[in-house]
């Protein structure tokens, strides 16, 4: 009976102690801010690190879980640091008793009693060494074990363990000292990473290789002692030299990584990039840039047409050079003629043009603009097929006039493109056919991938943690097939007259572009599986006289295809409603020819004054009138009033409608504004 009050007292004391511990746990939870303040990581489609960034305090602190490291490392770590880690509650009583006995017997600390849980607590909240600190760490270790699993506690240690300099954690150290992830460490490598945290600055292999090697060997001896490794593996590991230098961490797709890191700091950002392709194409860009005599940079982006995913992103070659951190994949530049396939695709979709439609490549004035071809020459009547393959300018402008520039720009925006327009341009300018609206290589890749997918467009996907954009049908499959058929038969650049069989079988549809002033050289192409866009130029827009897209960018595009995986599929089968003809005469009348209005109708065309012109005149000064085409004598009218001859003297400032009529009654007119010269 006397035992019952004693047991009751114990129960009350235990309950009070538990309640006190629970209250303290709630009032003073463990601070995991150092553990959560990790390096931003940008990883590829398979989880491989592309690039990491230091934390705000300048540390390489990469999240490291138990599954991220080799089991051999874990075995050596527990054998050397905490053999009963899997069974104790955060504090090892046996180790504490042993350490206390050694201290009492020898008067100094012979071995510590710090568990991995206590070390995790110390790494979360570093404090000066003292008995009070040790007591706090012991309490925190119990608290960590109470709140988290063994694997989670171990992850804290694996992420925060000091590894010399600004390296923290096993992954950062493995990448910096061995150039690899810690999933497949050798015995020598694993033992070195176990040894360094005990004295991280003194055992840094990049500064004290022999000291680090001696510490590593002691870990290996403990591993043999506790059966983690056998004697043969011990001898092999001990014979290896410790590394004597520190390696740079991975630096693939640096421009993309910097962009994404700014969106999601402190996290691991999963991308669609494929590491091996990124690396191979980065090497190609580096090789090709060295051959650019003027130091021009190269940007490249590659899409997988089957998924819409970006698999390679080259924003430039020299990231740390002058203007090297400008991401040229996202930079908006003039595309030159590279948007012409989209213009013709829309005209094909309207059933107003066909690849065999005849178009007049002749000098045509559009209001006050007279577009010319790059060679300043004109070819007369040609098919649309040839006009697109030869990148003739007047036919493209005529096609855009038929499609409508506002409608064309609206279609681009629906496809996920944000075209940049010159100041004062309201989007109704025909100059967009020749590159007046800027666009990025990434957006260009999305457009060409849409053609490859039969007219279904979606913005390229580069983050795997974001919803995949749904493609929109903006062009019919027949129109897309026409464009692909035309571009796949375009003449090859010099030096590529005979492509390797593997490339010929891909049936690559391609188009080039060169901006005004030779500032931007483009090549965009697609096969069944891959879309590749290449841009060559200077980030600051310095002109490169004579460097056409065909000469500067297109050869790089074909070399890029040579480094992409082979494709099983060949040419896309034509849709059922494809209209195959041998001549434009077999086409419906509305699709046979494309020409300026005056050429098609035989009516007159006003050469001067141009439409929407602003003309400054002194009092009673005459405006000369000039027209081309038409039949017989031409008659001029201003605001409906006929004139005598070809001189018009305005009554004063204001807007006027100038018209010309031929003897057949065909007419055309323009609106001009008269301003008094002061």
C-alpha cells in the first residue's frame, strides 16, 4: 500500500515533465530557417543540376536528402559519427556515459558524445562551445527527433554540414571536389566527405590535400572496424589521392537559369532542358562563335515539336564577357524575312493563294514606301513557291496586304507572341512583312513549331512545374503543309549542296532572315520532331555588313540538326484536301495571280502624291500630280472637282482627296494633308 503514493507521485511528476516539455516545444519550436535558406537550383528534365546560385550569405547550400547520397557514405558517416543513430532518441546515453568516464579518468575530452541529431541542432543554431551550449543542443536534438523522422533529421545534417570555404552540405562538396552528384561515391570519396566537417577549414582538400587524406584514412579504418567496408576496399580507397583543387559547379543554360532563379528564389526549379543536348549545342555555339571574325554572338533555341518543350537554350556564348549576360533567346530583334512563311500560311488558309499562284515581283509603291529585294533587282512573274524560297520582298508585302497586317499581328499575339512595333506604328503597317515588328528567338521557335504541328500553336514550355499551354488551331493543316513543302525544297546555302543522308531524310523546312543594316541574321527551321532557331549578331545592335542569315546563321542551323537525335518519321503526309497542280492555270481564278490592284485591273496608280502624305507648301505653290498605268488620257480630281492638267494649287491648309480616272472609267485615289509653310 505504501508503494501506491510513490507511484502516483512519479506519474504526476512524469505528467508534469511531459506537459512542461510539450509547452516548451510549442513556445520554442526549432528554427529551421538556415535549413530552408538554400541555394536556388535550376534542374533539367531528368533532375540533373544545370546551375545553382549562392544563398544571400554567400554559401553554396544545396538541399540534400538521404536518397541523394550513396548508401556507402551513410554507412561510413554513422560508423564514424553516431553508430546508434537509428535507435536513440536524439541523445545517446551510452556515448554520454563513455565520454564522462573518459573525462573523469584522463582529465580531458577523449571522445565526444555528440550525435548526428545534436550536430543537426548545432548547424541550425550555431553557438560558442560550452556546457550550456551542449545542454541546449541536447534538448534541441530531442525536440528534432520528436518532431521529425530520422530521414528528415539526417537531411538537415546532409544539407548544412560545413565542407570548407563557402561549401555546405554533401551535394555541394561532392560537386565541388569530385565534379559529380553524391549518389555514386567511391569509398575514398565518401570517407573524405565524412571527415571534412569535423574540421572543415583545416581539412579542406583544395588547401591541405595531405591533411584531408590523413583524416579520410581514419574514417576508412573505422569503416573496416565496424564492417562497413572490407580490407580489400580499404586498401584500394587508401591508395587514392585526395583532390587538391576545387571545381566549378555546373553552369549549363546560364541565361535561362538566371531568369528562372529570379522567378523562384530558394527553390529547385524543374525545366524541360535536356542536359546532354544543351551541352552538345553549347559546344557547337562556342566553336562557331570562334569563327565569327567580328566577335558576333550566337543564340539558339531548340524545341521538341511533340511536346512543345524547350530542350536547349543558348542565350549567348560568353556569359561573363561584355554584354554576355544579355539573354539573346528572349531579346527582341528585327526578324527580317523570317515571318514571311506565316504570312503566306494565312493566305493559303484563306484559299486566296496557292504555292503555284503567279505573283508579280515588280517595283510597287505602297503609299510612300517602295520595297525592294535585297539584291535591288526584281524577277517579274514568279510563283509564290519561288517567291517564298527566294525571299522576294514585293510578293510578301502583297500577300500581307491581302491578309491584313492588323489581322496578322493579332494572330501572332494569339499564338503567344508579343511583337514590338516602332514608335507611332498602330499595327497597320505593311513593313511587318520585312521585319518592322521585333520578336525574340524563343517566340520565333514557337511559331515555327506551330507550323510543324500542322497549324496548332502554343507558347514554348520551359518549366515542368507550370501547366502545359494548350495549343490553338490558328492555321489549317493544309496551309501548314503547303508552307512546309515549299520550305523543305528551298535551295541550300553554299557548302551544303549535298547534305548527309541523315539530314536529308529529316526533310528540314527552313527560312532565313536579315534585318535592315545587317544587324540580325536569322535561320529558323523545323523537321518532324525538332524546331531550331539560330540568331547571329551583336547584342548592342552593331551592323555586320554582308552577313546575311543565309550565310551566317543557316549553316549553324544545319550543324545543330546534326547533333540532335535521329528521327524515325520522314515527310509529313499531305492532308486530303491539298490541291496539287502542275501550273497556275489549273487553279481556281481567284488563286491564279497576285498583283497590285492597278496591275490586276489595268487601272491607273497614283505615283505622287503618296497616300497619307503631309505636304508643306507656300502660298499658291502647286503640287505636281503623277500617275502610272491606266488607259488613254488621265483626268485628275480633287475633292470631286476636276483639274486642268497635272498641277494642283490648293486653296489652303487641310485634308484633300486626290483621284485619277482613265478613259475606261477606272480610278484610284489617295488622301493627303496640306500644311502651310512658315
